[in-house]
C-alpha cells in the first residue's frame, strides 16, 4: 500500500512539474529562454529545436538573443520565430538575432491569466485522475484480500490528503503566476 501511495505522490508531482513547465512558456512581458524552447526550425529538411542549433541568451529583461552556430541557419530560425504563435518579431543583423519583448497590454494580460487558469485546471484534472487510479487500486487490493476494509479506508483518506495537498500546490502556483502576469 505504501508503494501505491509513493507512486501516486510521484505522479502528482509530475503533474505539478508539467504545470510549471507550461507556465514558463507563458509570456509575462519579461524575457526568458523558455519562450523559444519549443520553437522548431526546419534545418536542412530536419525539424530541429532552436536550442540544438544556436545559443539562446537573455541579455536583459526585455530582449532574447539567438546566435546560430551555422550562418546558413539565420533565415530558417527567423522564419520559425515569425511562424510561431508568440507574436514576436526577430531582428537579424547578420551576426545575431535579437527579439525584443514588448510590454503586454492589459487585454493580453487578462488573456494570459485565462490560459494559465486553463493549465491549472488541466493539472487538477490530472491529479484527480491519479487519485481515482489509486483508489481503484486500493479497492482491487481489498477485493483480492491483500488488505482489510479498514486499511482500504485509511488508504483512501491518505490518498485524499495527498490529492488535497497537490491541488493546493497547483492553486498556489497559479496565484503566483497570475501575480507575475498582472504585475506592470
């Protein structure tokens, strides 16, 4: 039973980690390399992530710089950034590609908060699905006579506590992200 609880905790922690990764991709008006991590460039016919063909850095809070190692990749990187749904305009000076992060409008901030809330809800759904799987496993253990009814009830209470902790953690993460997004 303890192995079941430990596995559930690990899976719920994975859901929270996925939420934080999704949040890193949300543009908050502050430059971060996570904004361009998922952009894939058509590099000589092979889809390649930007991080594998260029060095990406953040020289200040409003700029991302991308320096492809191959001079022939500049055009492809630029096209991939423009084609992404980030709404960013790269500036290529032949040596480096600069992306200026414009300040967010109030309307865009509210849209980003809605997206963040959707990510949080998806995380909570994942946590609840894990809870359901754990409870089903406990019922199966009881049915197979490996644990008693009292042990199953105690296990279900433990599962609920773990679930509540992870739902609260996702809410706290959302509150911090909302504050970051709405901060001017």
